[in-house]
């Protein structure tokens, strides 16, 4: 085992904004009614200007405020590990590295953006932030971040998760957040949903609607999103910027960069600094690979077109790969990967050929996770396990071809709150979900042409 | 926030054996029948010679095998943190540091010894290790360690924990261990207990008995203990040796060293390298403080005398502070601190005046933990929270006296599997247990004189 640790004064001082290096600009978000591009003014009701400016910025590097770096120091720079025992188990000539984000207090990469978002809201005098959470990774990260900057936090947690994952709720409460089982009677959207179906188990779409309504109807309250948007992806580039420094420290450079994709913030953050080397640098052959579940194959089976960012239809239209916002992915354990779309930046770079995507079944992903846990020790989240699976597959290919390639994967978080999923795997209770081409086509066909 | 990180080649190459620096030798363990000292030969049925030698060694420094250091590299050197936001919240002139063992894959200090124990068993051809676990910290650490060295592991897990803490069981199974709800029908002890009381909820004493019987009756099987014994404490000195290097790196030295004590391995490991400076060095005024629950006040209310190490009476007599091996501590959430005795080395050094002890109620401990979580971010285990409480109290004293002292506490592990305890605290469901002087005296009075 070898871990590459940077000193805390080596935490990057700027985030990297890949918008500056795109050969053609990103298609803008559209107002779903007028179909006209959305401007910064349209977002002011729910986001602070500091974040709106980042959302549309064309500057290549954006300074990280010292107050944010100070909080990053709690767990950053995160370690880059060489997975030597995994390599030995696979008998591969490849070198496998992983960037480990499980060291943050909430246990994932999410606080990289939560801390920045809480900071900019605090700077602009926002007293309260409303957000939604499914499994709880984002909600707990925002609770952690708002607590630090003295902002109140309300989390609308999808009812079935609220009931099934009480520990995640307690984690948020530990950091001072109010957590409600969504739908609630606290919003008009929630009341209407409950009126129609008092026994609903909730959904991420409903919870987003409640949080957005909460923010839009309270003067002192903003909204925060944990993935997809450009400013969220921007904050996550701290991951890839550190990775580049860590590879420089050992005088290596990866051949293959791998990561799981739900909304895309973790993997975009990890790979965009490397994608830059493909676009404007000397690394045209670098392979960059997204990994998604076959139960939610956005990049591998979706269409590249405009769609709503949420499943209810409240947000602007975003240009992205989508399965259709009415598509309901099967109930896999990697809850963080159950999103019908993906970050528009990640989607554009995939469309433009800078990166590719693969998709896997649940059981093969857990099999890979188990091998990882038994060789490298750390229990990874089911989401991150998708990246482990792809990294192992590439290492096996290297063995067949006897190639000493350097593989690195973004290991987005620990699975300490996902052990019931591992238990189900041990007991052969994991189903290999997929969706028919027809069901995907049907959901996409319901989208209006733009 | 400032963390002091050492490079992985600075992992100490030797453990520190405080037996070499004792002014009078440790009273030996006694055979309970003959009352004669136990020799190395007596332990061969259940421990490998490599560990037995360490148990009785008088050498000051004992080399750490390179294979063990290689595994330590997964999470060691562990970070030493400056808790600046906690200091600010307390408005104290004191500096507060903590040594964070929650970074290990099982989440506590326990693998520091589990890895060493698994290694020496592997070297001597042992194919299988049996052990007991209560809440699961030790069982999961031994599962992690045996998996790495290719040894089978069987864990007898106290029935009520097995049922209440399924995630800890799954963690052990993830690392390939067999986990059984104790008492089982697999041992004679277990069968006899079940015959008398089929509905027993189990106890650590019963589980120890089952594991020891398993080891004693299987040629290929040894037993492993997670605390108390000299060799376990020895392995944990890696904590304190790193701490000394880390303080040297910032040119500081603590005035007060604090840690929670259950069996004593975490705190002994953290403080013995500092205790050496009191015994033979130039730090006579260094304050070293054990923290225990009022529900199990071994050092603060117990007597220093010979007693069994387990609650059933299978082990040798050990000279230590004890509440009597039949004493049953109240069911506090800090399950790892519910032990009637303590490490004989720690007890002797307390008796000899090199360290002192304090005891707290549960609610004040959780109150301290909550302040820590909200300022420093990391969710600490209820056991470690006892050390947090004492560190905060010393910092408050420094404020009153306007003293800029340096306080450091051993932060033994994370509380990701203890969130139900935090939930109970939020809901005012935590009881402040204590035991009457009479009940303690009664348990101690049942011990034979030696």
C-alpha cells in the first residue's frame, strides 16, 4: 500500500472551469415556457449571485475563498491510494490508483460543493437554505456546511429513505439541520401531493419541488443543489486538481480515468482537469470513462437533448443526455446514481467524444466491491463500487494484453450507511435490474421538441 | 483547522514497551488454582509465541515487522488535529489537539493490534482465530486483519448486539469472518448456558468463554483479545509514538494528555510514550488523565487487587483496578467502556501516581460530543466522546485561569455505527446511570484474597 498525501498548504487555490476550454460553448438552459435562454436574473430568487456568476463564468480558473479552503483543510487534500493488494489479487501488470473522498466528515465528495455553496450564501446574508436529499449524502453534507457558516438548514428527505435510513437523518440532525419526511404539509406542493395520495413513499422529484417552493416563498431562504449544475461541478474540480498534483509528485500520469456518474459532479470534478489535457494539451489518447448502472443508463442509452432537470418539471430545460424526466429507474442500492439526466458539461464532453460510458448490473458491481473491501480494506458506497468494477475490468484487460497501464478511479465515498445493501448481496438478494429499450424510448418520446 | 500529517515512511519502526521503564516490575498474572505466576508455556494453547514473548518482554523497543507496517500504511500515520473551531467556541486560551484513529477501515484504533496479532498467528501457521465481540469494534478489526493475512476468523458476538447492531455484523462478514450470535450451540459452554436459559441475551463474559473454548479445543485455532493484555497495549503505542513525532514537528509538547478507558489499550497506547517522559525524562508535571463512565468507574471507584480478566472466571488472575468480575455495568451507549477491570500496566501506573482518572455521566458526555461534532465535523463514538468531555473541561479550566496550556486527547474512533445513541440523546432518552458504593463494594467483596 502506498498513499500519496499532499501537505494541506497544497490544497489548490483555484477551481478549474472547463467552460473556458470548450471548443464550442455549452447550450444554455432554457425557460421551459418561452424557450429562451435563462439569464442570471432568473436564478436570483433561489441562488446567491456568487454562485450564479460561477454558473455562467467563462474564466478558466476561479479563486477558492480562503474561508472555504480553511474548511477543506478538515479532510483535504484527500489521499490518492495505490491499490497494490487489489493489483496482486488480479495478477495485473496495470497500476491501479484511487482518489479517496470517504475521508470527509459526511463521508463523500459532496461537501466539496456544500461548503462552497454555504459560504457564498453566508456572504450574501442568506439565513436559511432548503434542499432535498434522497439517500442522505447531499443533505448531510449541506447540514455539515451550513452548521459551520451559521446558516439554518432544512432538508426535505424522501419519505422512504427517511424511514429506511434513520442514521442519515440523525447525521443531519447532529449538524443542526431540520429534517422532514417529504412530502410534508409545510409546502403547497407537498399538501397537494398528500391530498391526492396520503400514502405516497415520496420521490426525489417531489422533495426538489418542496425545497424549491420553500426557497422561492421565503425571503431569507435560498435553495441548494448537490450535483448537475455548472457551479457544483466547478467546486468538485478540487478532486481532479489534487489528483494531478499527486501524480506529478510520483512522476506518473494516468492512461485511464474512471468514475461513477449519478448527476455527474464527482466524476466531472475528478476528470475535467484531465479532460483539459485532451482538449488543449498533449494527451489525446487518455481514456476517460463514466460508469453508470444498467438500471439508469443515462449516458449509454439516453438521448442528447433538452429536458427538465427535475422529474416534476419545475426547473429550466437543460441540454443533456436524458432518459426522460418521467423515467423512474429501478430501486437499486446505488441511490445516488438514480438520475434521469446528467451534468450538461459532462454530457457535452461525452457527446463531443472526449469521454465514453459503460453500464453494469448490480451484482457484478457488488462482486467488485467485495474484492476491493477484502484487498484494500475500505468499505465503499454502492455508487463508488461502480467505478471499482470498471477499474477492475480495465485491469483485467491489461492483464490479457500484458499492458502496464495506469488506471485511476474516483472513489466517491464510504459505505458505512449502506451495509444493509452488502448484507443483501451476501444473502443473494440483489436483483439485476435493467429497462427495456421500449420503456426508455417511451419516456424520451414524451419530451417536447425544442 | 490545522492537521499535522506525517509521511508514511515516518510510521514508527518499533513499538514502545513501558515494562522496561517501570521502577518496580508488574505483578505477574497468577494461575487461579495454584496462585502461582503463569509462565509463557501456560499460554501456548491459545496464543502464538511471538505474542507471548511480547507479553512478558522487558525490552524497551520491539521492532514492528515490515509486513505489519505495510498494512499500517493503509491509514497510518493517523492525523493529529488542532481543534481550532472548538477552541473558539469555548473561548479558551488553551490549544486543543486530538489524535484521530477514526481513519482506519474498521473506524477505530483496534486494528493497530489486530493486524499485529493476525500477523504473528500467520507466521506460526495458525489457520483460524476465534474471538468475541460486544458492540463489534474489536470483531470487525480482527476480521479486517485476518482477511489480509489469509487466516479464517470466527467471531462470537454478544446476542443483544448481534440483534441490535446488524451493520457491525455485516462489516465483519464483508471482511470474510463467520459471525455467530453468542451463546451458540457450537461450544459446550454455549450449550450449557442455553440449556439453563434459552432466552439469554448473552454477555461479553459468555462470548469470551465460547471463543476461548473454541481455541483451546481446535488444534488449528488460536484466541485473540482486543485490549487489557500487555502485548495489545504494546501494539497501540504506535499512537503515542506518532503523536510525539507530530508534536516535535510543530515544536510543541502537551501539558495534558487525555483518553477514554475501557480495557485501556487506546489510552495506554496514546499516553505511555509520554508517561516515559514522566518516569525517566524531564516532564514531571505532565498531566495524564483517564476518562471513564460513572456507570463503570473502574479506576475512580474500584480496588487495586487480583481479579479474573473475564466475567466468567476462565482467565488467569490479573493485578488491576477492578469493580469485581461479577459487576455488571449499566447499559450505557459506550459499550466499549463497560469492563470491570483495566489493563494491568495502566492500573499500575495509575496506582504509582503517574496518571489520574475522572468519570462522567452519559448526558454530559453526549453534550460534549455534540459540541465537537458541530465545531470539528467528525462524529465521534460514544467511547471517544468521554475524552472529548474531559478535554473540554480542561480547556474551560484554562479559560478561568487564563492559561495557554496544550491539551491533547486520544480520539479513538468514529460513531457511524452509533447514530442511534445520538438520536436517543437528541430525544432526551439518555439516562445518567451510576452505581451505589454498596453495589460496587459487594461485587469486590466476593473476590478471594490473594
